[in-house]
């Protein structure tokens, strides 16, 4: 009762930023993905983590189901040039053009520009402070809530 | 270790030192931080004196190398007799390419082989499975059948090298292929020496490369231990691994405790199978990480030996001294390497390698400085190997046994490491054991919490990483990286297609059917897996049969 009374009646419930952290492919390095997922959650976002070994289809399906604003892909296995384009294509197919897509992991420099051309907004390599990722998500959402 | 009179005097003098010399010094020169801690968060005192180790009983707690409890080393002469095995983990692309890398490393003075398999192989899929697209040969070598294994070891006599294989879910299949390659070279299985990682428990909470659920996974582990105890006397059927636990985010004490808890579970499971402890325990081996906090790491290795020896003697009533030995392989830490200013990593690797040697390891892999960016280039792996050779031949640390033993700091830290690890082991056992701890997500949670805390410390600069959050400069040194030719995947697929067309299909069907029957009856499946690989059944086919019988593991997703 007290908690309710403290709320100003006009306060609009703001929709939290919804994020999906996904691990495509067979790669099992999930330390970074989990750290990022928790950092986003600590920053006040609603975070869903897919778990390991997700196919592009499963990831895009989850992004749709969870109605996310941002999709964070993590991969360290070197299969990014095979898996990322499929995810991007499927997202376009499903009309998820307004979802921000970012990626992290071990991704060689020469692949970064190709991935950006495809539609991955930013790539965060090893050593990126979590604050940088959080701020980037906040400032670059495509959907305006 | 001291008589009460001496101890009293030291305490008194320490007190006086604090009141006089130290106090006046601190008045004008305060310390850099209010408190100092190890990487795992242990409080570190300003100074250690004999008073900090006064409860240590030299004979009981340290003793002599080659004698219980093996704190100072498992061999009486350690590296004065024989240096550790220098083993560089390698594998990429096709079997042809990795075979060339193996021969290169042997020609540069490497003394043992260590195979990295690609993701499809370690998760039990053939290179032509849809899940394998884009992954073939990327993080290791692709091995889909005995044909690939024959190529991988072509021209390498298996009775002359020891081979370590980082393989868990499909360990039985890869070991069977190795045995079959040996037989084709004319070597009986009893001549083969090496190691299969074959540690499934840590997969469920750390490395997470799982195929089957925990119970059948451990059943397969025990099948291999039993088979090796009877047929491969020189083979280490398992390497109980803390390395991946640490890389996933655990600190040193968690790495130690969770590894030992896994080890205890395997011993129990094998004893429950009906084997005598001394029949198999001498061949159990361990695998740890070495990080930058040199003293903490050395303490971890020493505590590990002491705890293991005690458990084996007291809980499992081992009589053979070898059953009490903790033989270990150490790898320097991948997660401490930075993508920024990568050449700095050579220094980290040297410190970590030194820690492993000061900790009395039997075998060492030193990481290459480019590993935060890619699989190692030939130059980078040569420097990594040279780092070990410099430690061995130039640093002087191999001249005496356990050179840091007796350091007040190290002994206090070894004791603290031991106590904290034992507390964790008690906690796990109180939950009902390792299976329950995994099921509840306890271990996963502990690790992810540590990983997050570490990252926060780095982000807040409470932990300095040179070249990353301090001294970052704007260095843009470019180093040449190993590239995996995407055409290798095509080449591997063609090879696999040819194999499937040319093999005796009837034999394939028959051996797989026999394997299915054996696995349904809960028999030891090793002999049937051996028959299957010899019939050129593929890895994916064999794992497919077992997936149908055992089911597949569903990850407990949490962060």
C-alpha cells in the first residue's frame, strides 16, 4: 500500500529495453555472453539469454517471440561469416528491421566492415568494458519507445 | 615448525617492528592501497614470518618429494631427473594441415602431441552435418572418421610420442580411432601412451560441450577408465580438468575445489563399477590453468597434490603410492590474454609458465601471444615453445625441487587454498554430490558470479590489465594471424563423401546395431565402439546411435 501511494498517479510505466543475448553455432564460450547479459540486466533492461548452440532460425524466432529491441550475438568459434549473414537475412524476412543487432567475440578486423555492411551495427571485441556496450545499446536503438 | 620459545620471540619482535620501524615509515609513506588481495580475493598481509606458518608440521604437511602427501612434488628429483613434457595444443583445418603442424612442432623440440578438435568433432557431429556449416576446421582439426585420424598421424610412430587429446563427449570414439591407427602401424594398444581428456562433469558447468545427459556421460567416462585399466596400461584415460572451470570465470580456489570434487566423483563411480582403486587410480591425471598471480597459482598446485593424496589414502584406501599422486598438465590462461597490444601476452605466458613449473607440473602448454585474436600462427607457437625452453634451461628454477617451498608467504597461501577448497568440497557433498550441485546450478552460478565480479573489477580499474585499462596508449601493432582457408571445409566434405561411398555399408550397419544393443544393455561399449570405428562408421553415426539410446543433454540456461 505504501509503495503504491508513493507513486505519482500520472507516472507512465516506461517500457524497459528488451534485449536478447544469443549464442549461434556450436561455440560454447559463454563467459562473455553471460557477463554482457548480466551487465544489461543490471543497467535496467529486460534480458533473455538463449543458451548455447542456437541455429539462426531459433535465434530469430526468439527475437520475435520476445519482442526485443536489441539482439546481441556472441561468437568465438570463427563461424560468424556463415552464421551472421543467415541471421540478418532471416530478420529481414521476418520484418525485424527495427531491431538493433550488435555482436561480440573473436572477430578479425577484416570481417568487421563486411558485417557492418550487412547490417550488424557494431562489433565489440575482447576487452570491451561492459559500460561501453550498455551505453551503445541505450543510444542506438532503432525503435523509439 | 618452531618451538614455542622461538615463536614467542618472533611474535614479539614482529610487534616491535610494527610499532617502530614500520609505523614511522608509514607516517610519511603510506601504502598504495588500503588492502592487498590475490586474484581469488585472499587477503595478503604486508609481511609473512615464521609465525604465519607456525601450525605447519614439516613432515606431515610438506614432507619430501616423492613421499606422501606430495606437497613438494610427486617425484624425488623432479626436473633434475627429467624436465616436464612440453606440449603445445594444436589443431586446425584438415587432418593434412594439422599433421604438418605436428611434424613442425616435433622438429622444433616439442616432446608430446596435443590435439585440438573442431567444434563439430567435439560435439559429436560429422563435418557434413547442418550444424557443422562454417565450423569445420575452425577451432581445431576436423575428424569425422578413422580415415581422418589415419591422415592426422601419418608418418608419426605412435609408440614414440605421447598424445593428448582434448575430447570429452566423443572421447571413446576418438580413443578407439587412435587405437585403430596404432594397430594399422603395427603397435599393440599396450604400447600407446597419452591422454584423453574424457572429463564430462566439468562440461556441464564449465566448458559446456555436452552430448548426453550427466548420468550416461559419466557411464561412458567409466567405460573408458575400465577399458584402459585392462588394455592400455600406459594411457591416461581421463584428465580431470580445472582449466575450463577457470576459463569460464572461476577463481583459483573454485577451480581447485570443483576439479577435486569431479575427481572424487569419478573415483567413486569407478569403484562402484567394481574396480579396485589401485587398478585405475595411478592413471588418473589432472589439468589446471596457470594465471598471473604467481604465488597464488603455485599454492594452488601444491595444495592440489596434498588434498588429493589425502583423499586417496583416507577415503578410498589406496595402497599404491601412485594412486595418491596427482599428476598434472598445466596450460597458461587464455582468458588473461589481451587482444590489445598482443605482444605483451608473451610476458604473461612466461610468468604463468613459470608458476606451473614452480608448482611442479608434469606437462605444460604455453599459450601463443596471438590467441585472443585467432588460432596461433607458426611463429607465435614457436615463441610459446621457446618460452618453456627458456624457463627450463636458462632460469635455473629446474635445478632444485620445489624452490619456493618454505617461503612463509607461499606456505601460508597453500594452507589457505587447501582450507577454502575443502570447505567448497564439503558444501558440494552436503548438497548430495556433484550431480546435484550441477542440477541445482550451484557450480554454474558460482562461476558466473566470479566472472562478473572480475569484469566489474576490470571495468572499475580495481584490477589493472596492462595495455587494456591502463597504459593503453594508442599502439596499433599489427601481427600476422593464422587464417583458416574456407575451402578446407569443401575439401573435408568431399573426403567424407568419398569415404561413405567406398566403405562396406553392411559392416557399418551391423557394427552400429551391435553397439546399440550393447548400450541398451548397459555393457561397456568400448569394444563395440572400436569395432565401429574400424568399420569406418563415422563419428556422427556412432554418436547418433548413443544419442538415441542415452538422450541428449538440455542446458540449464542461466546468467
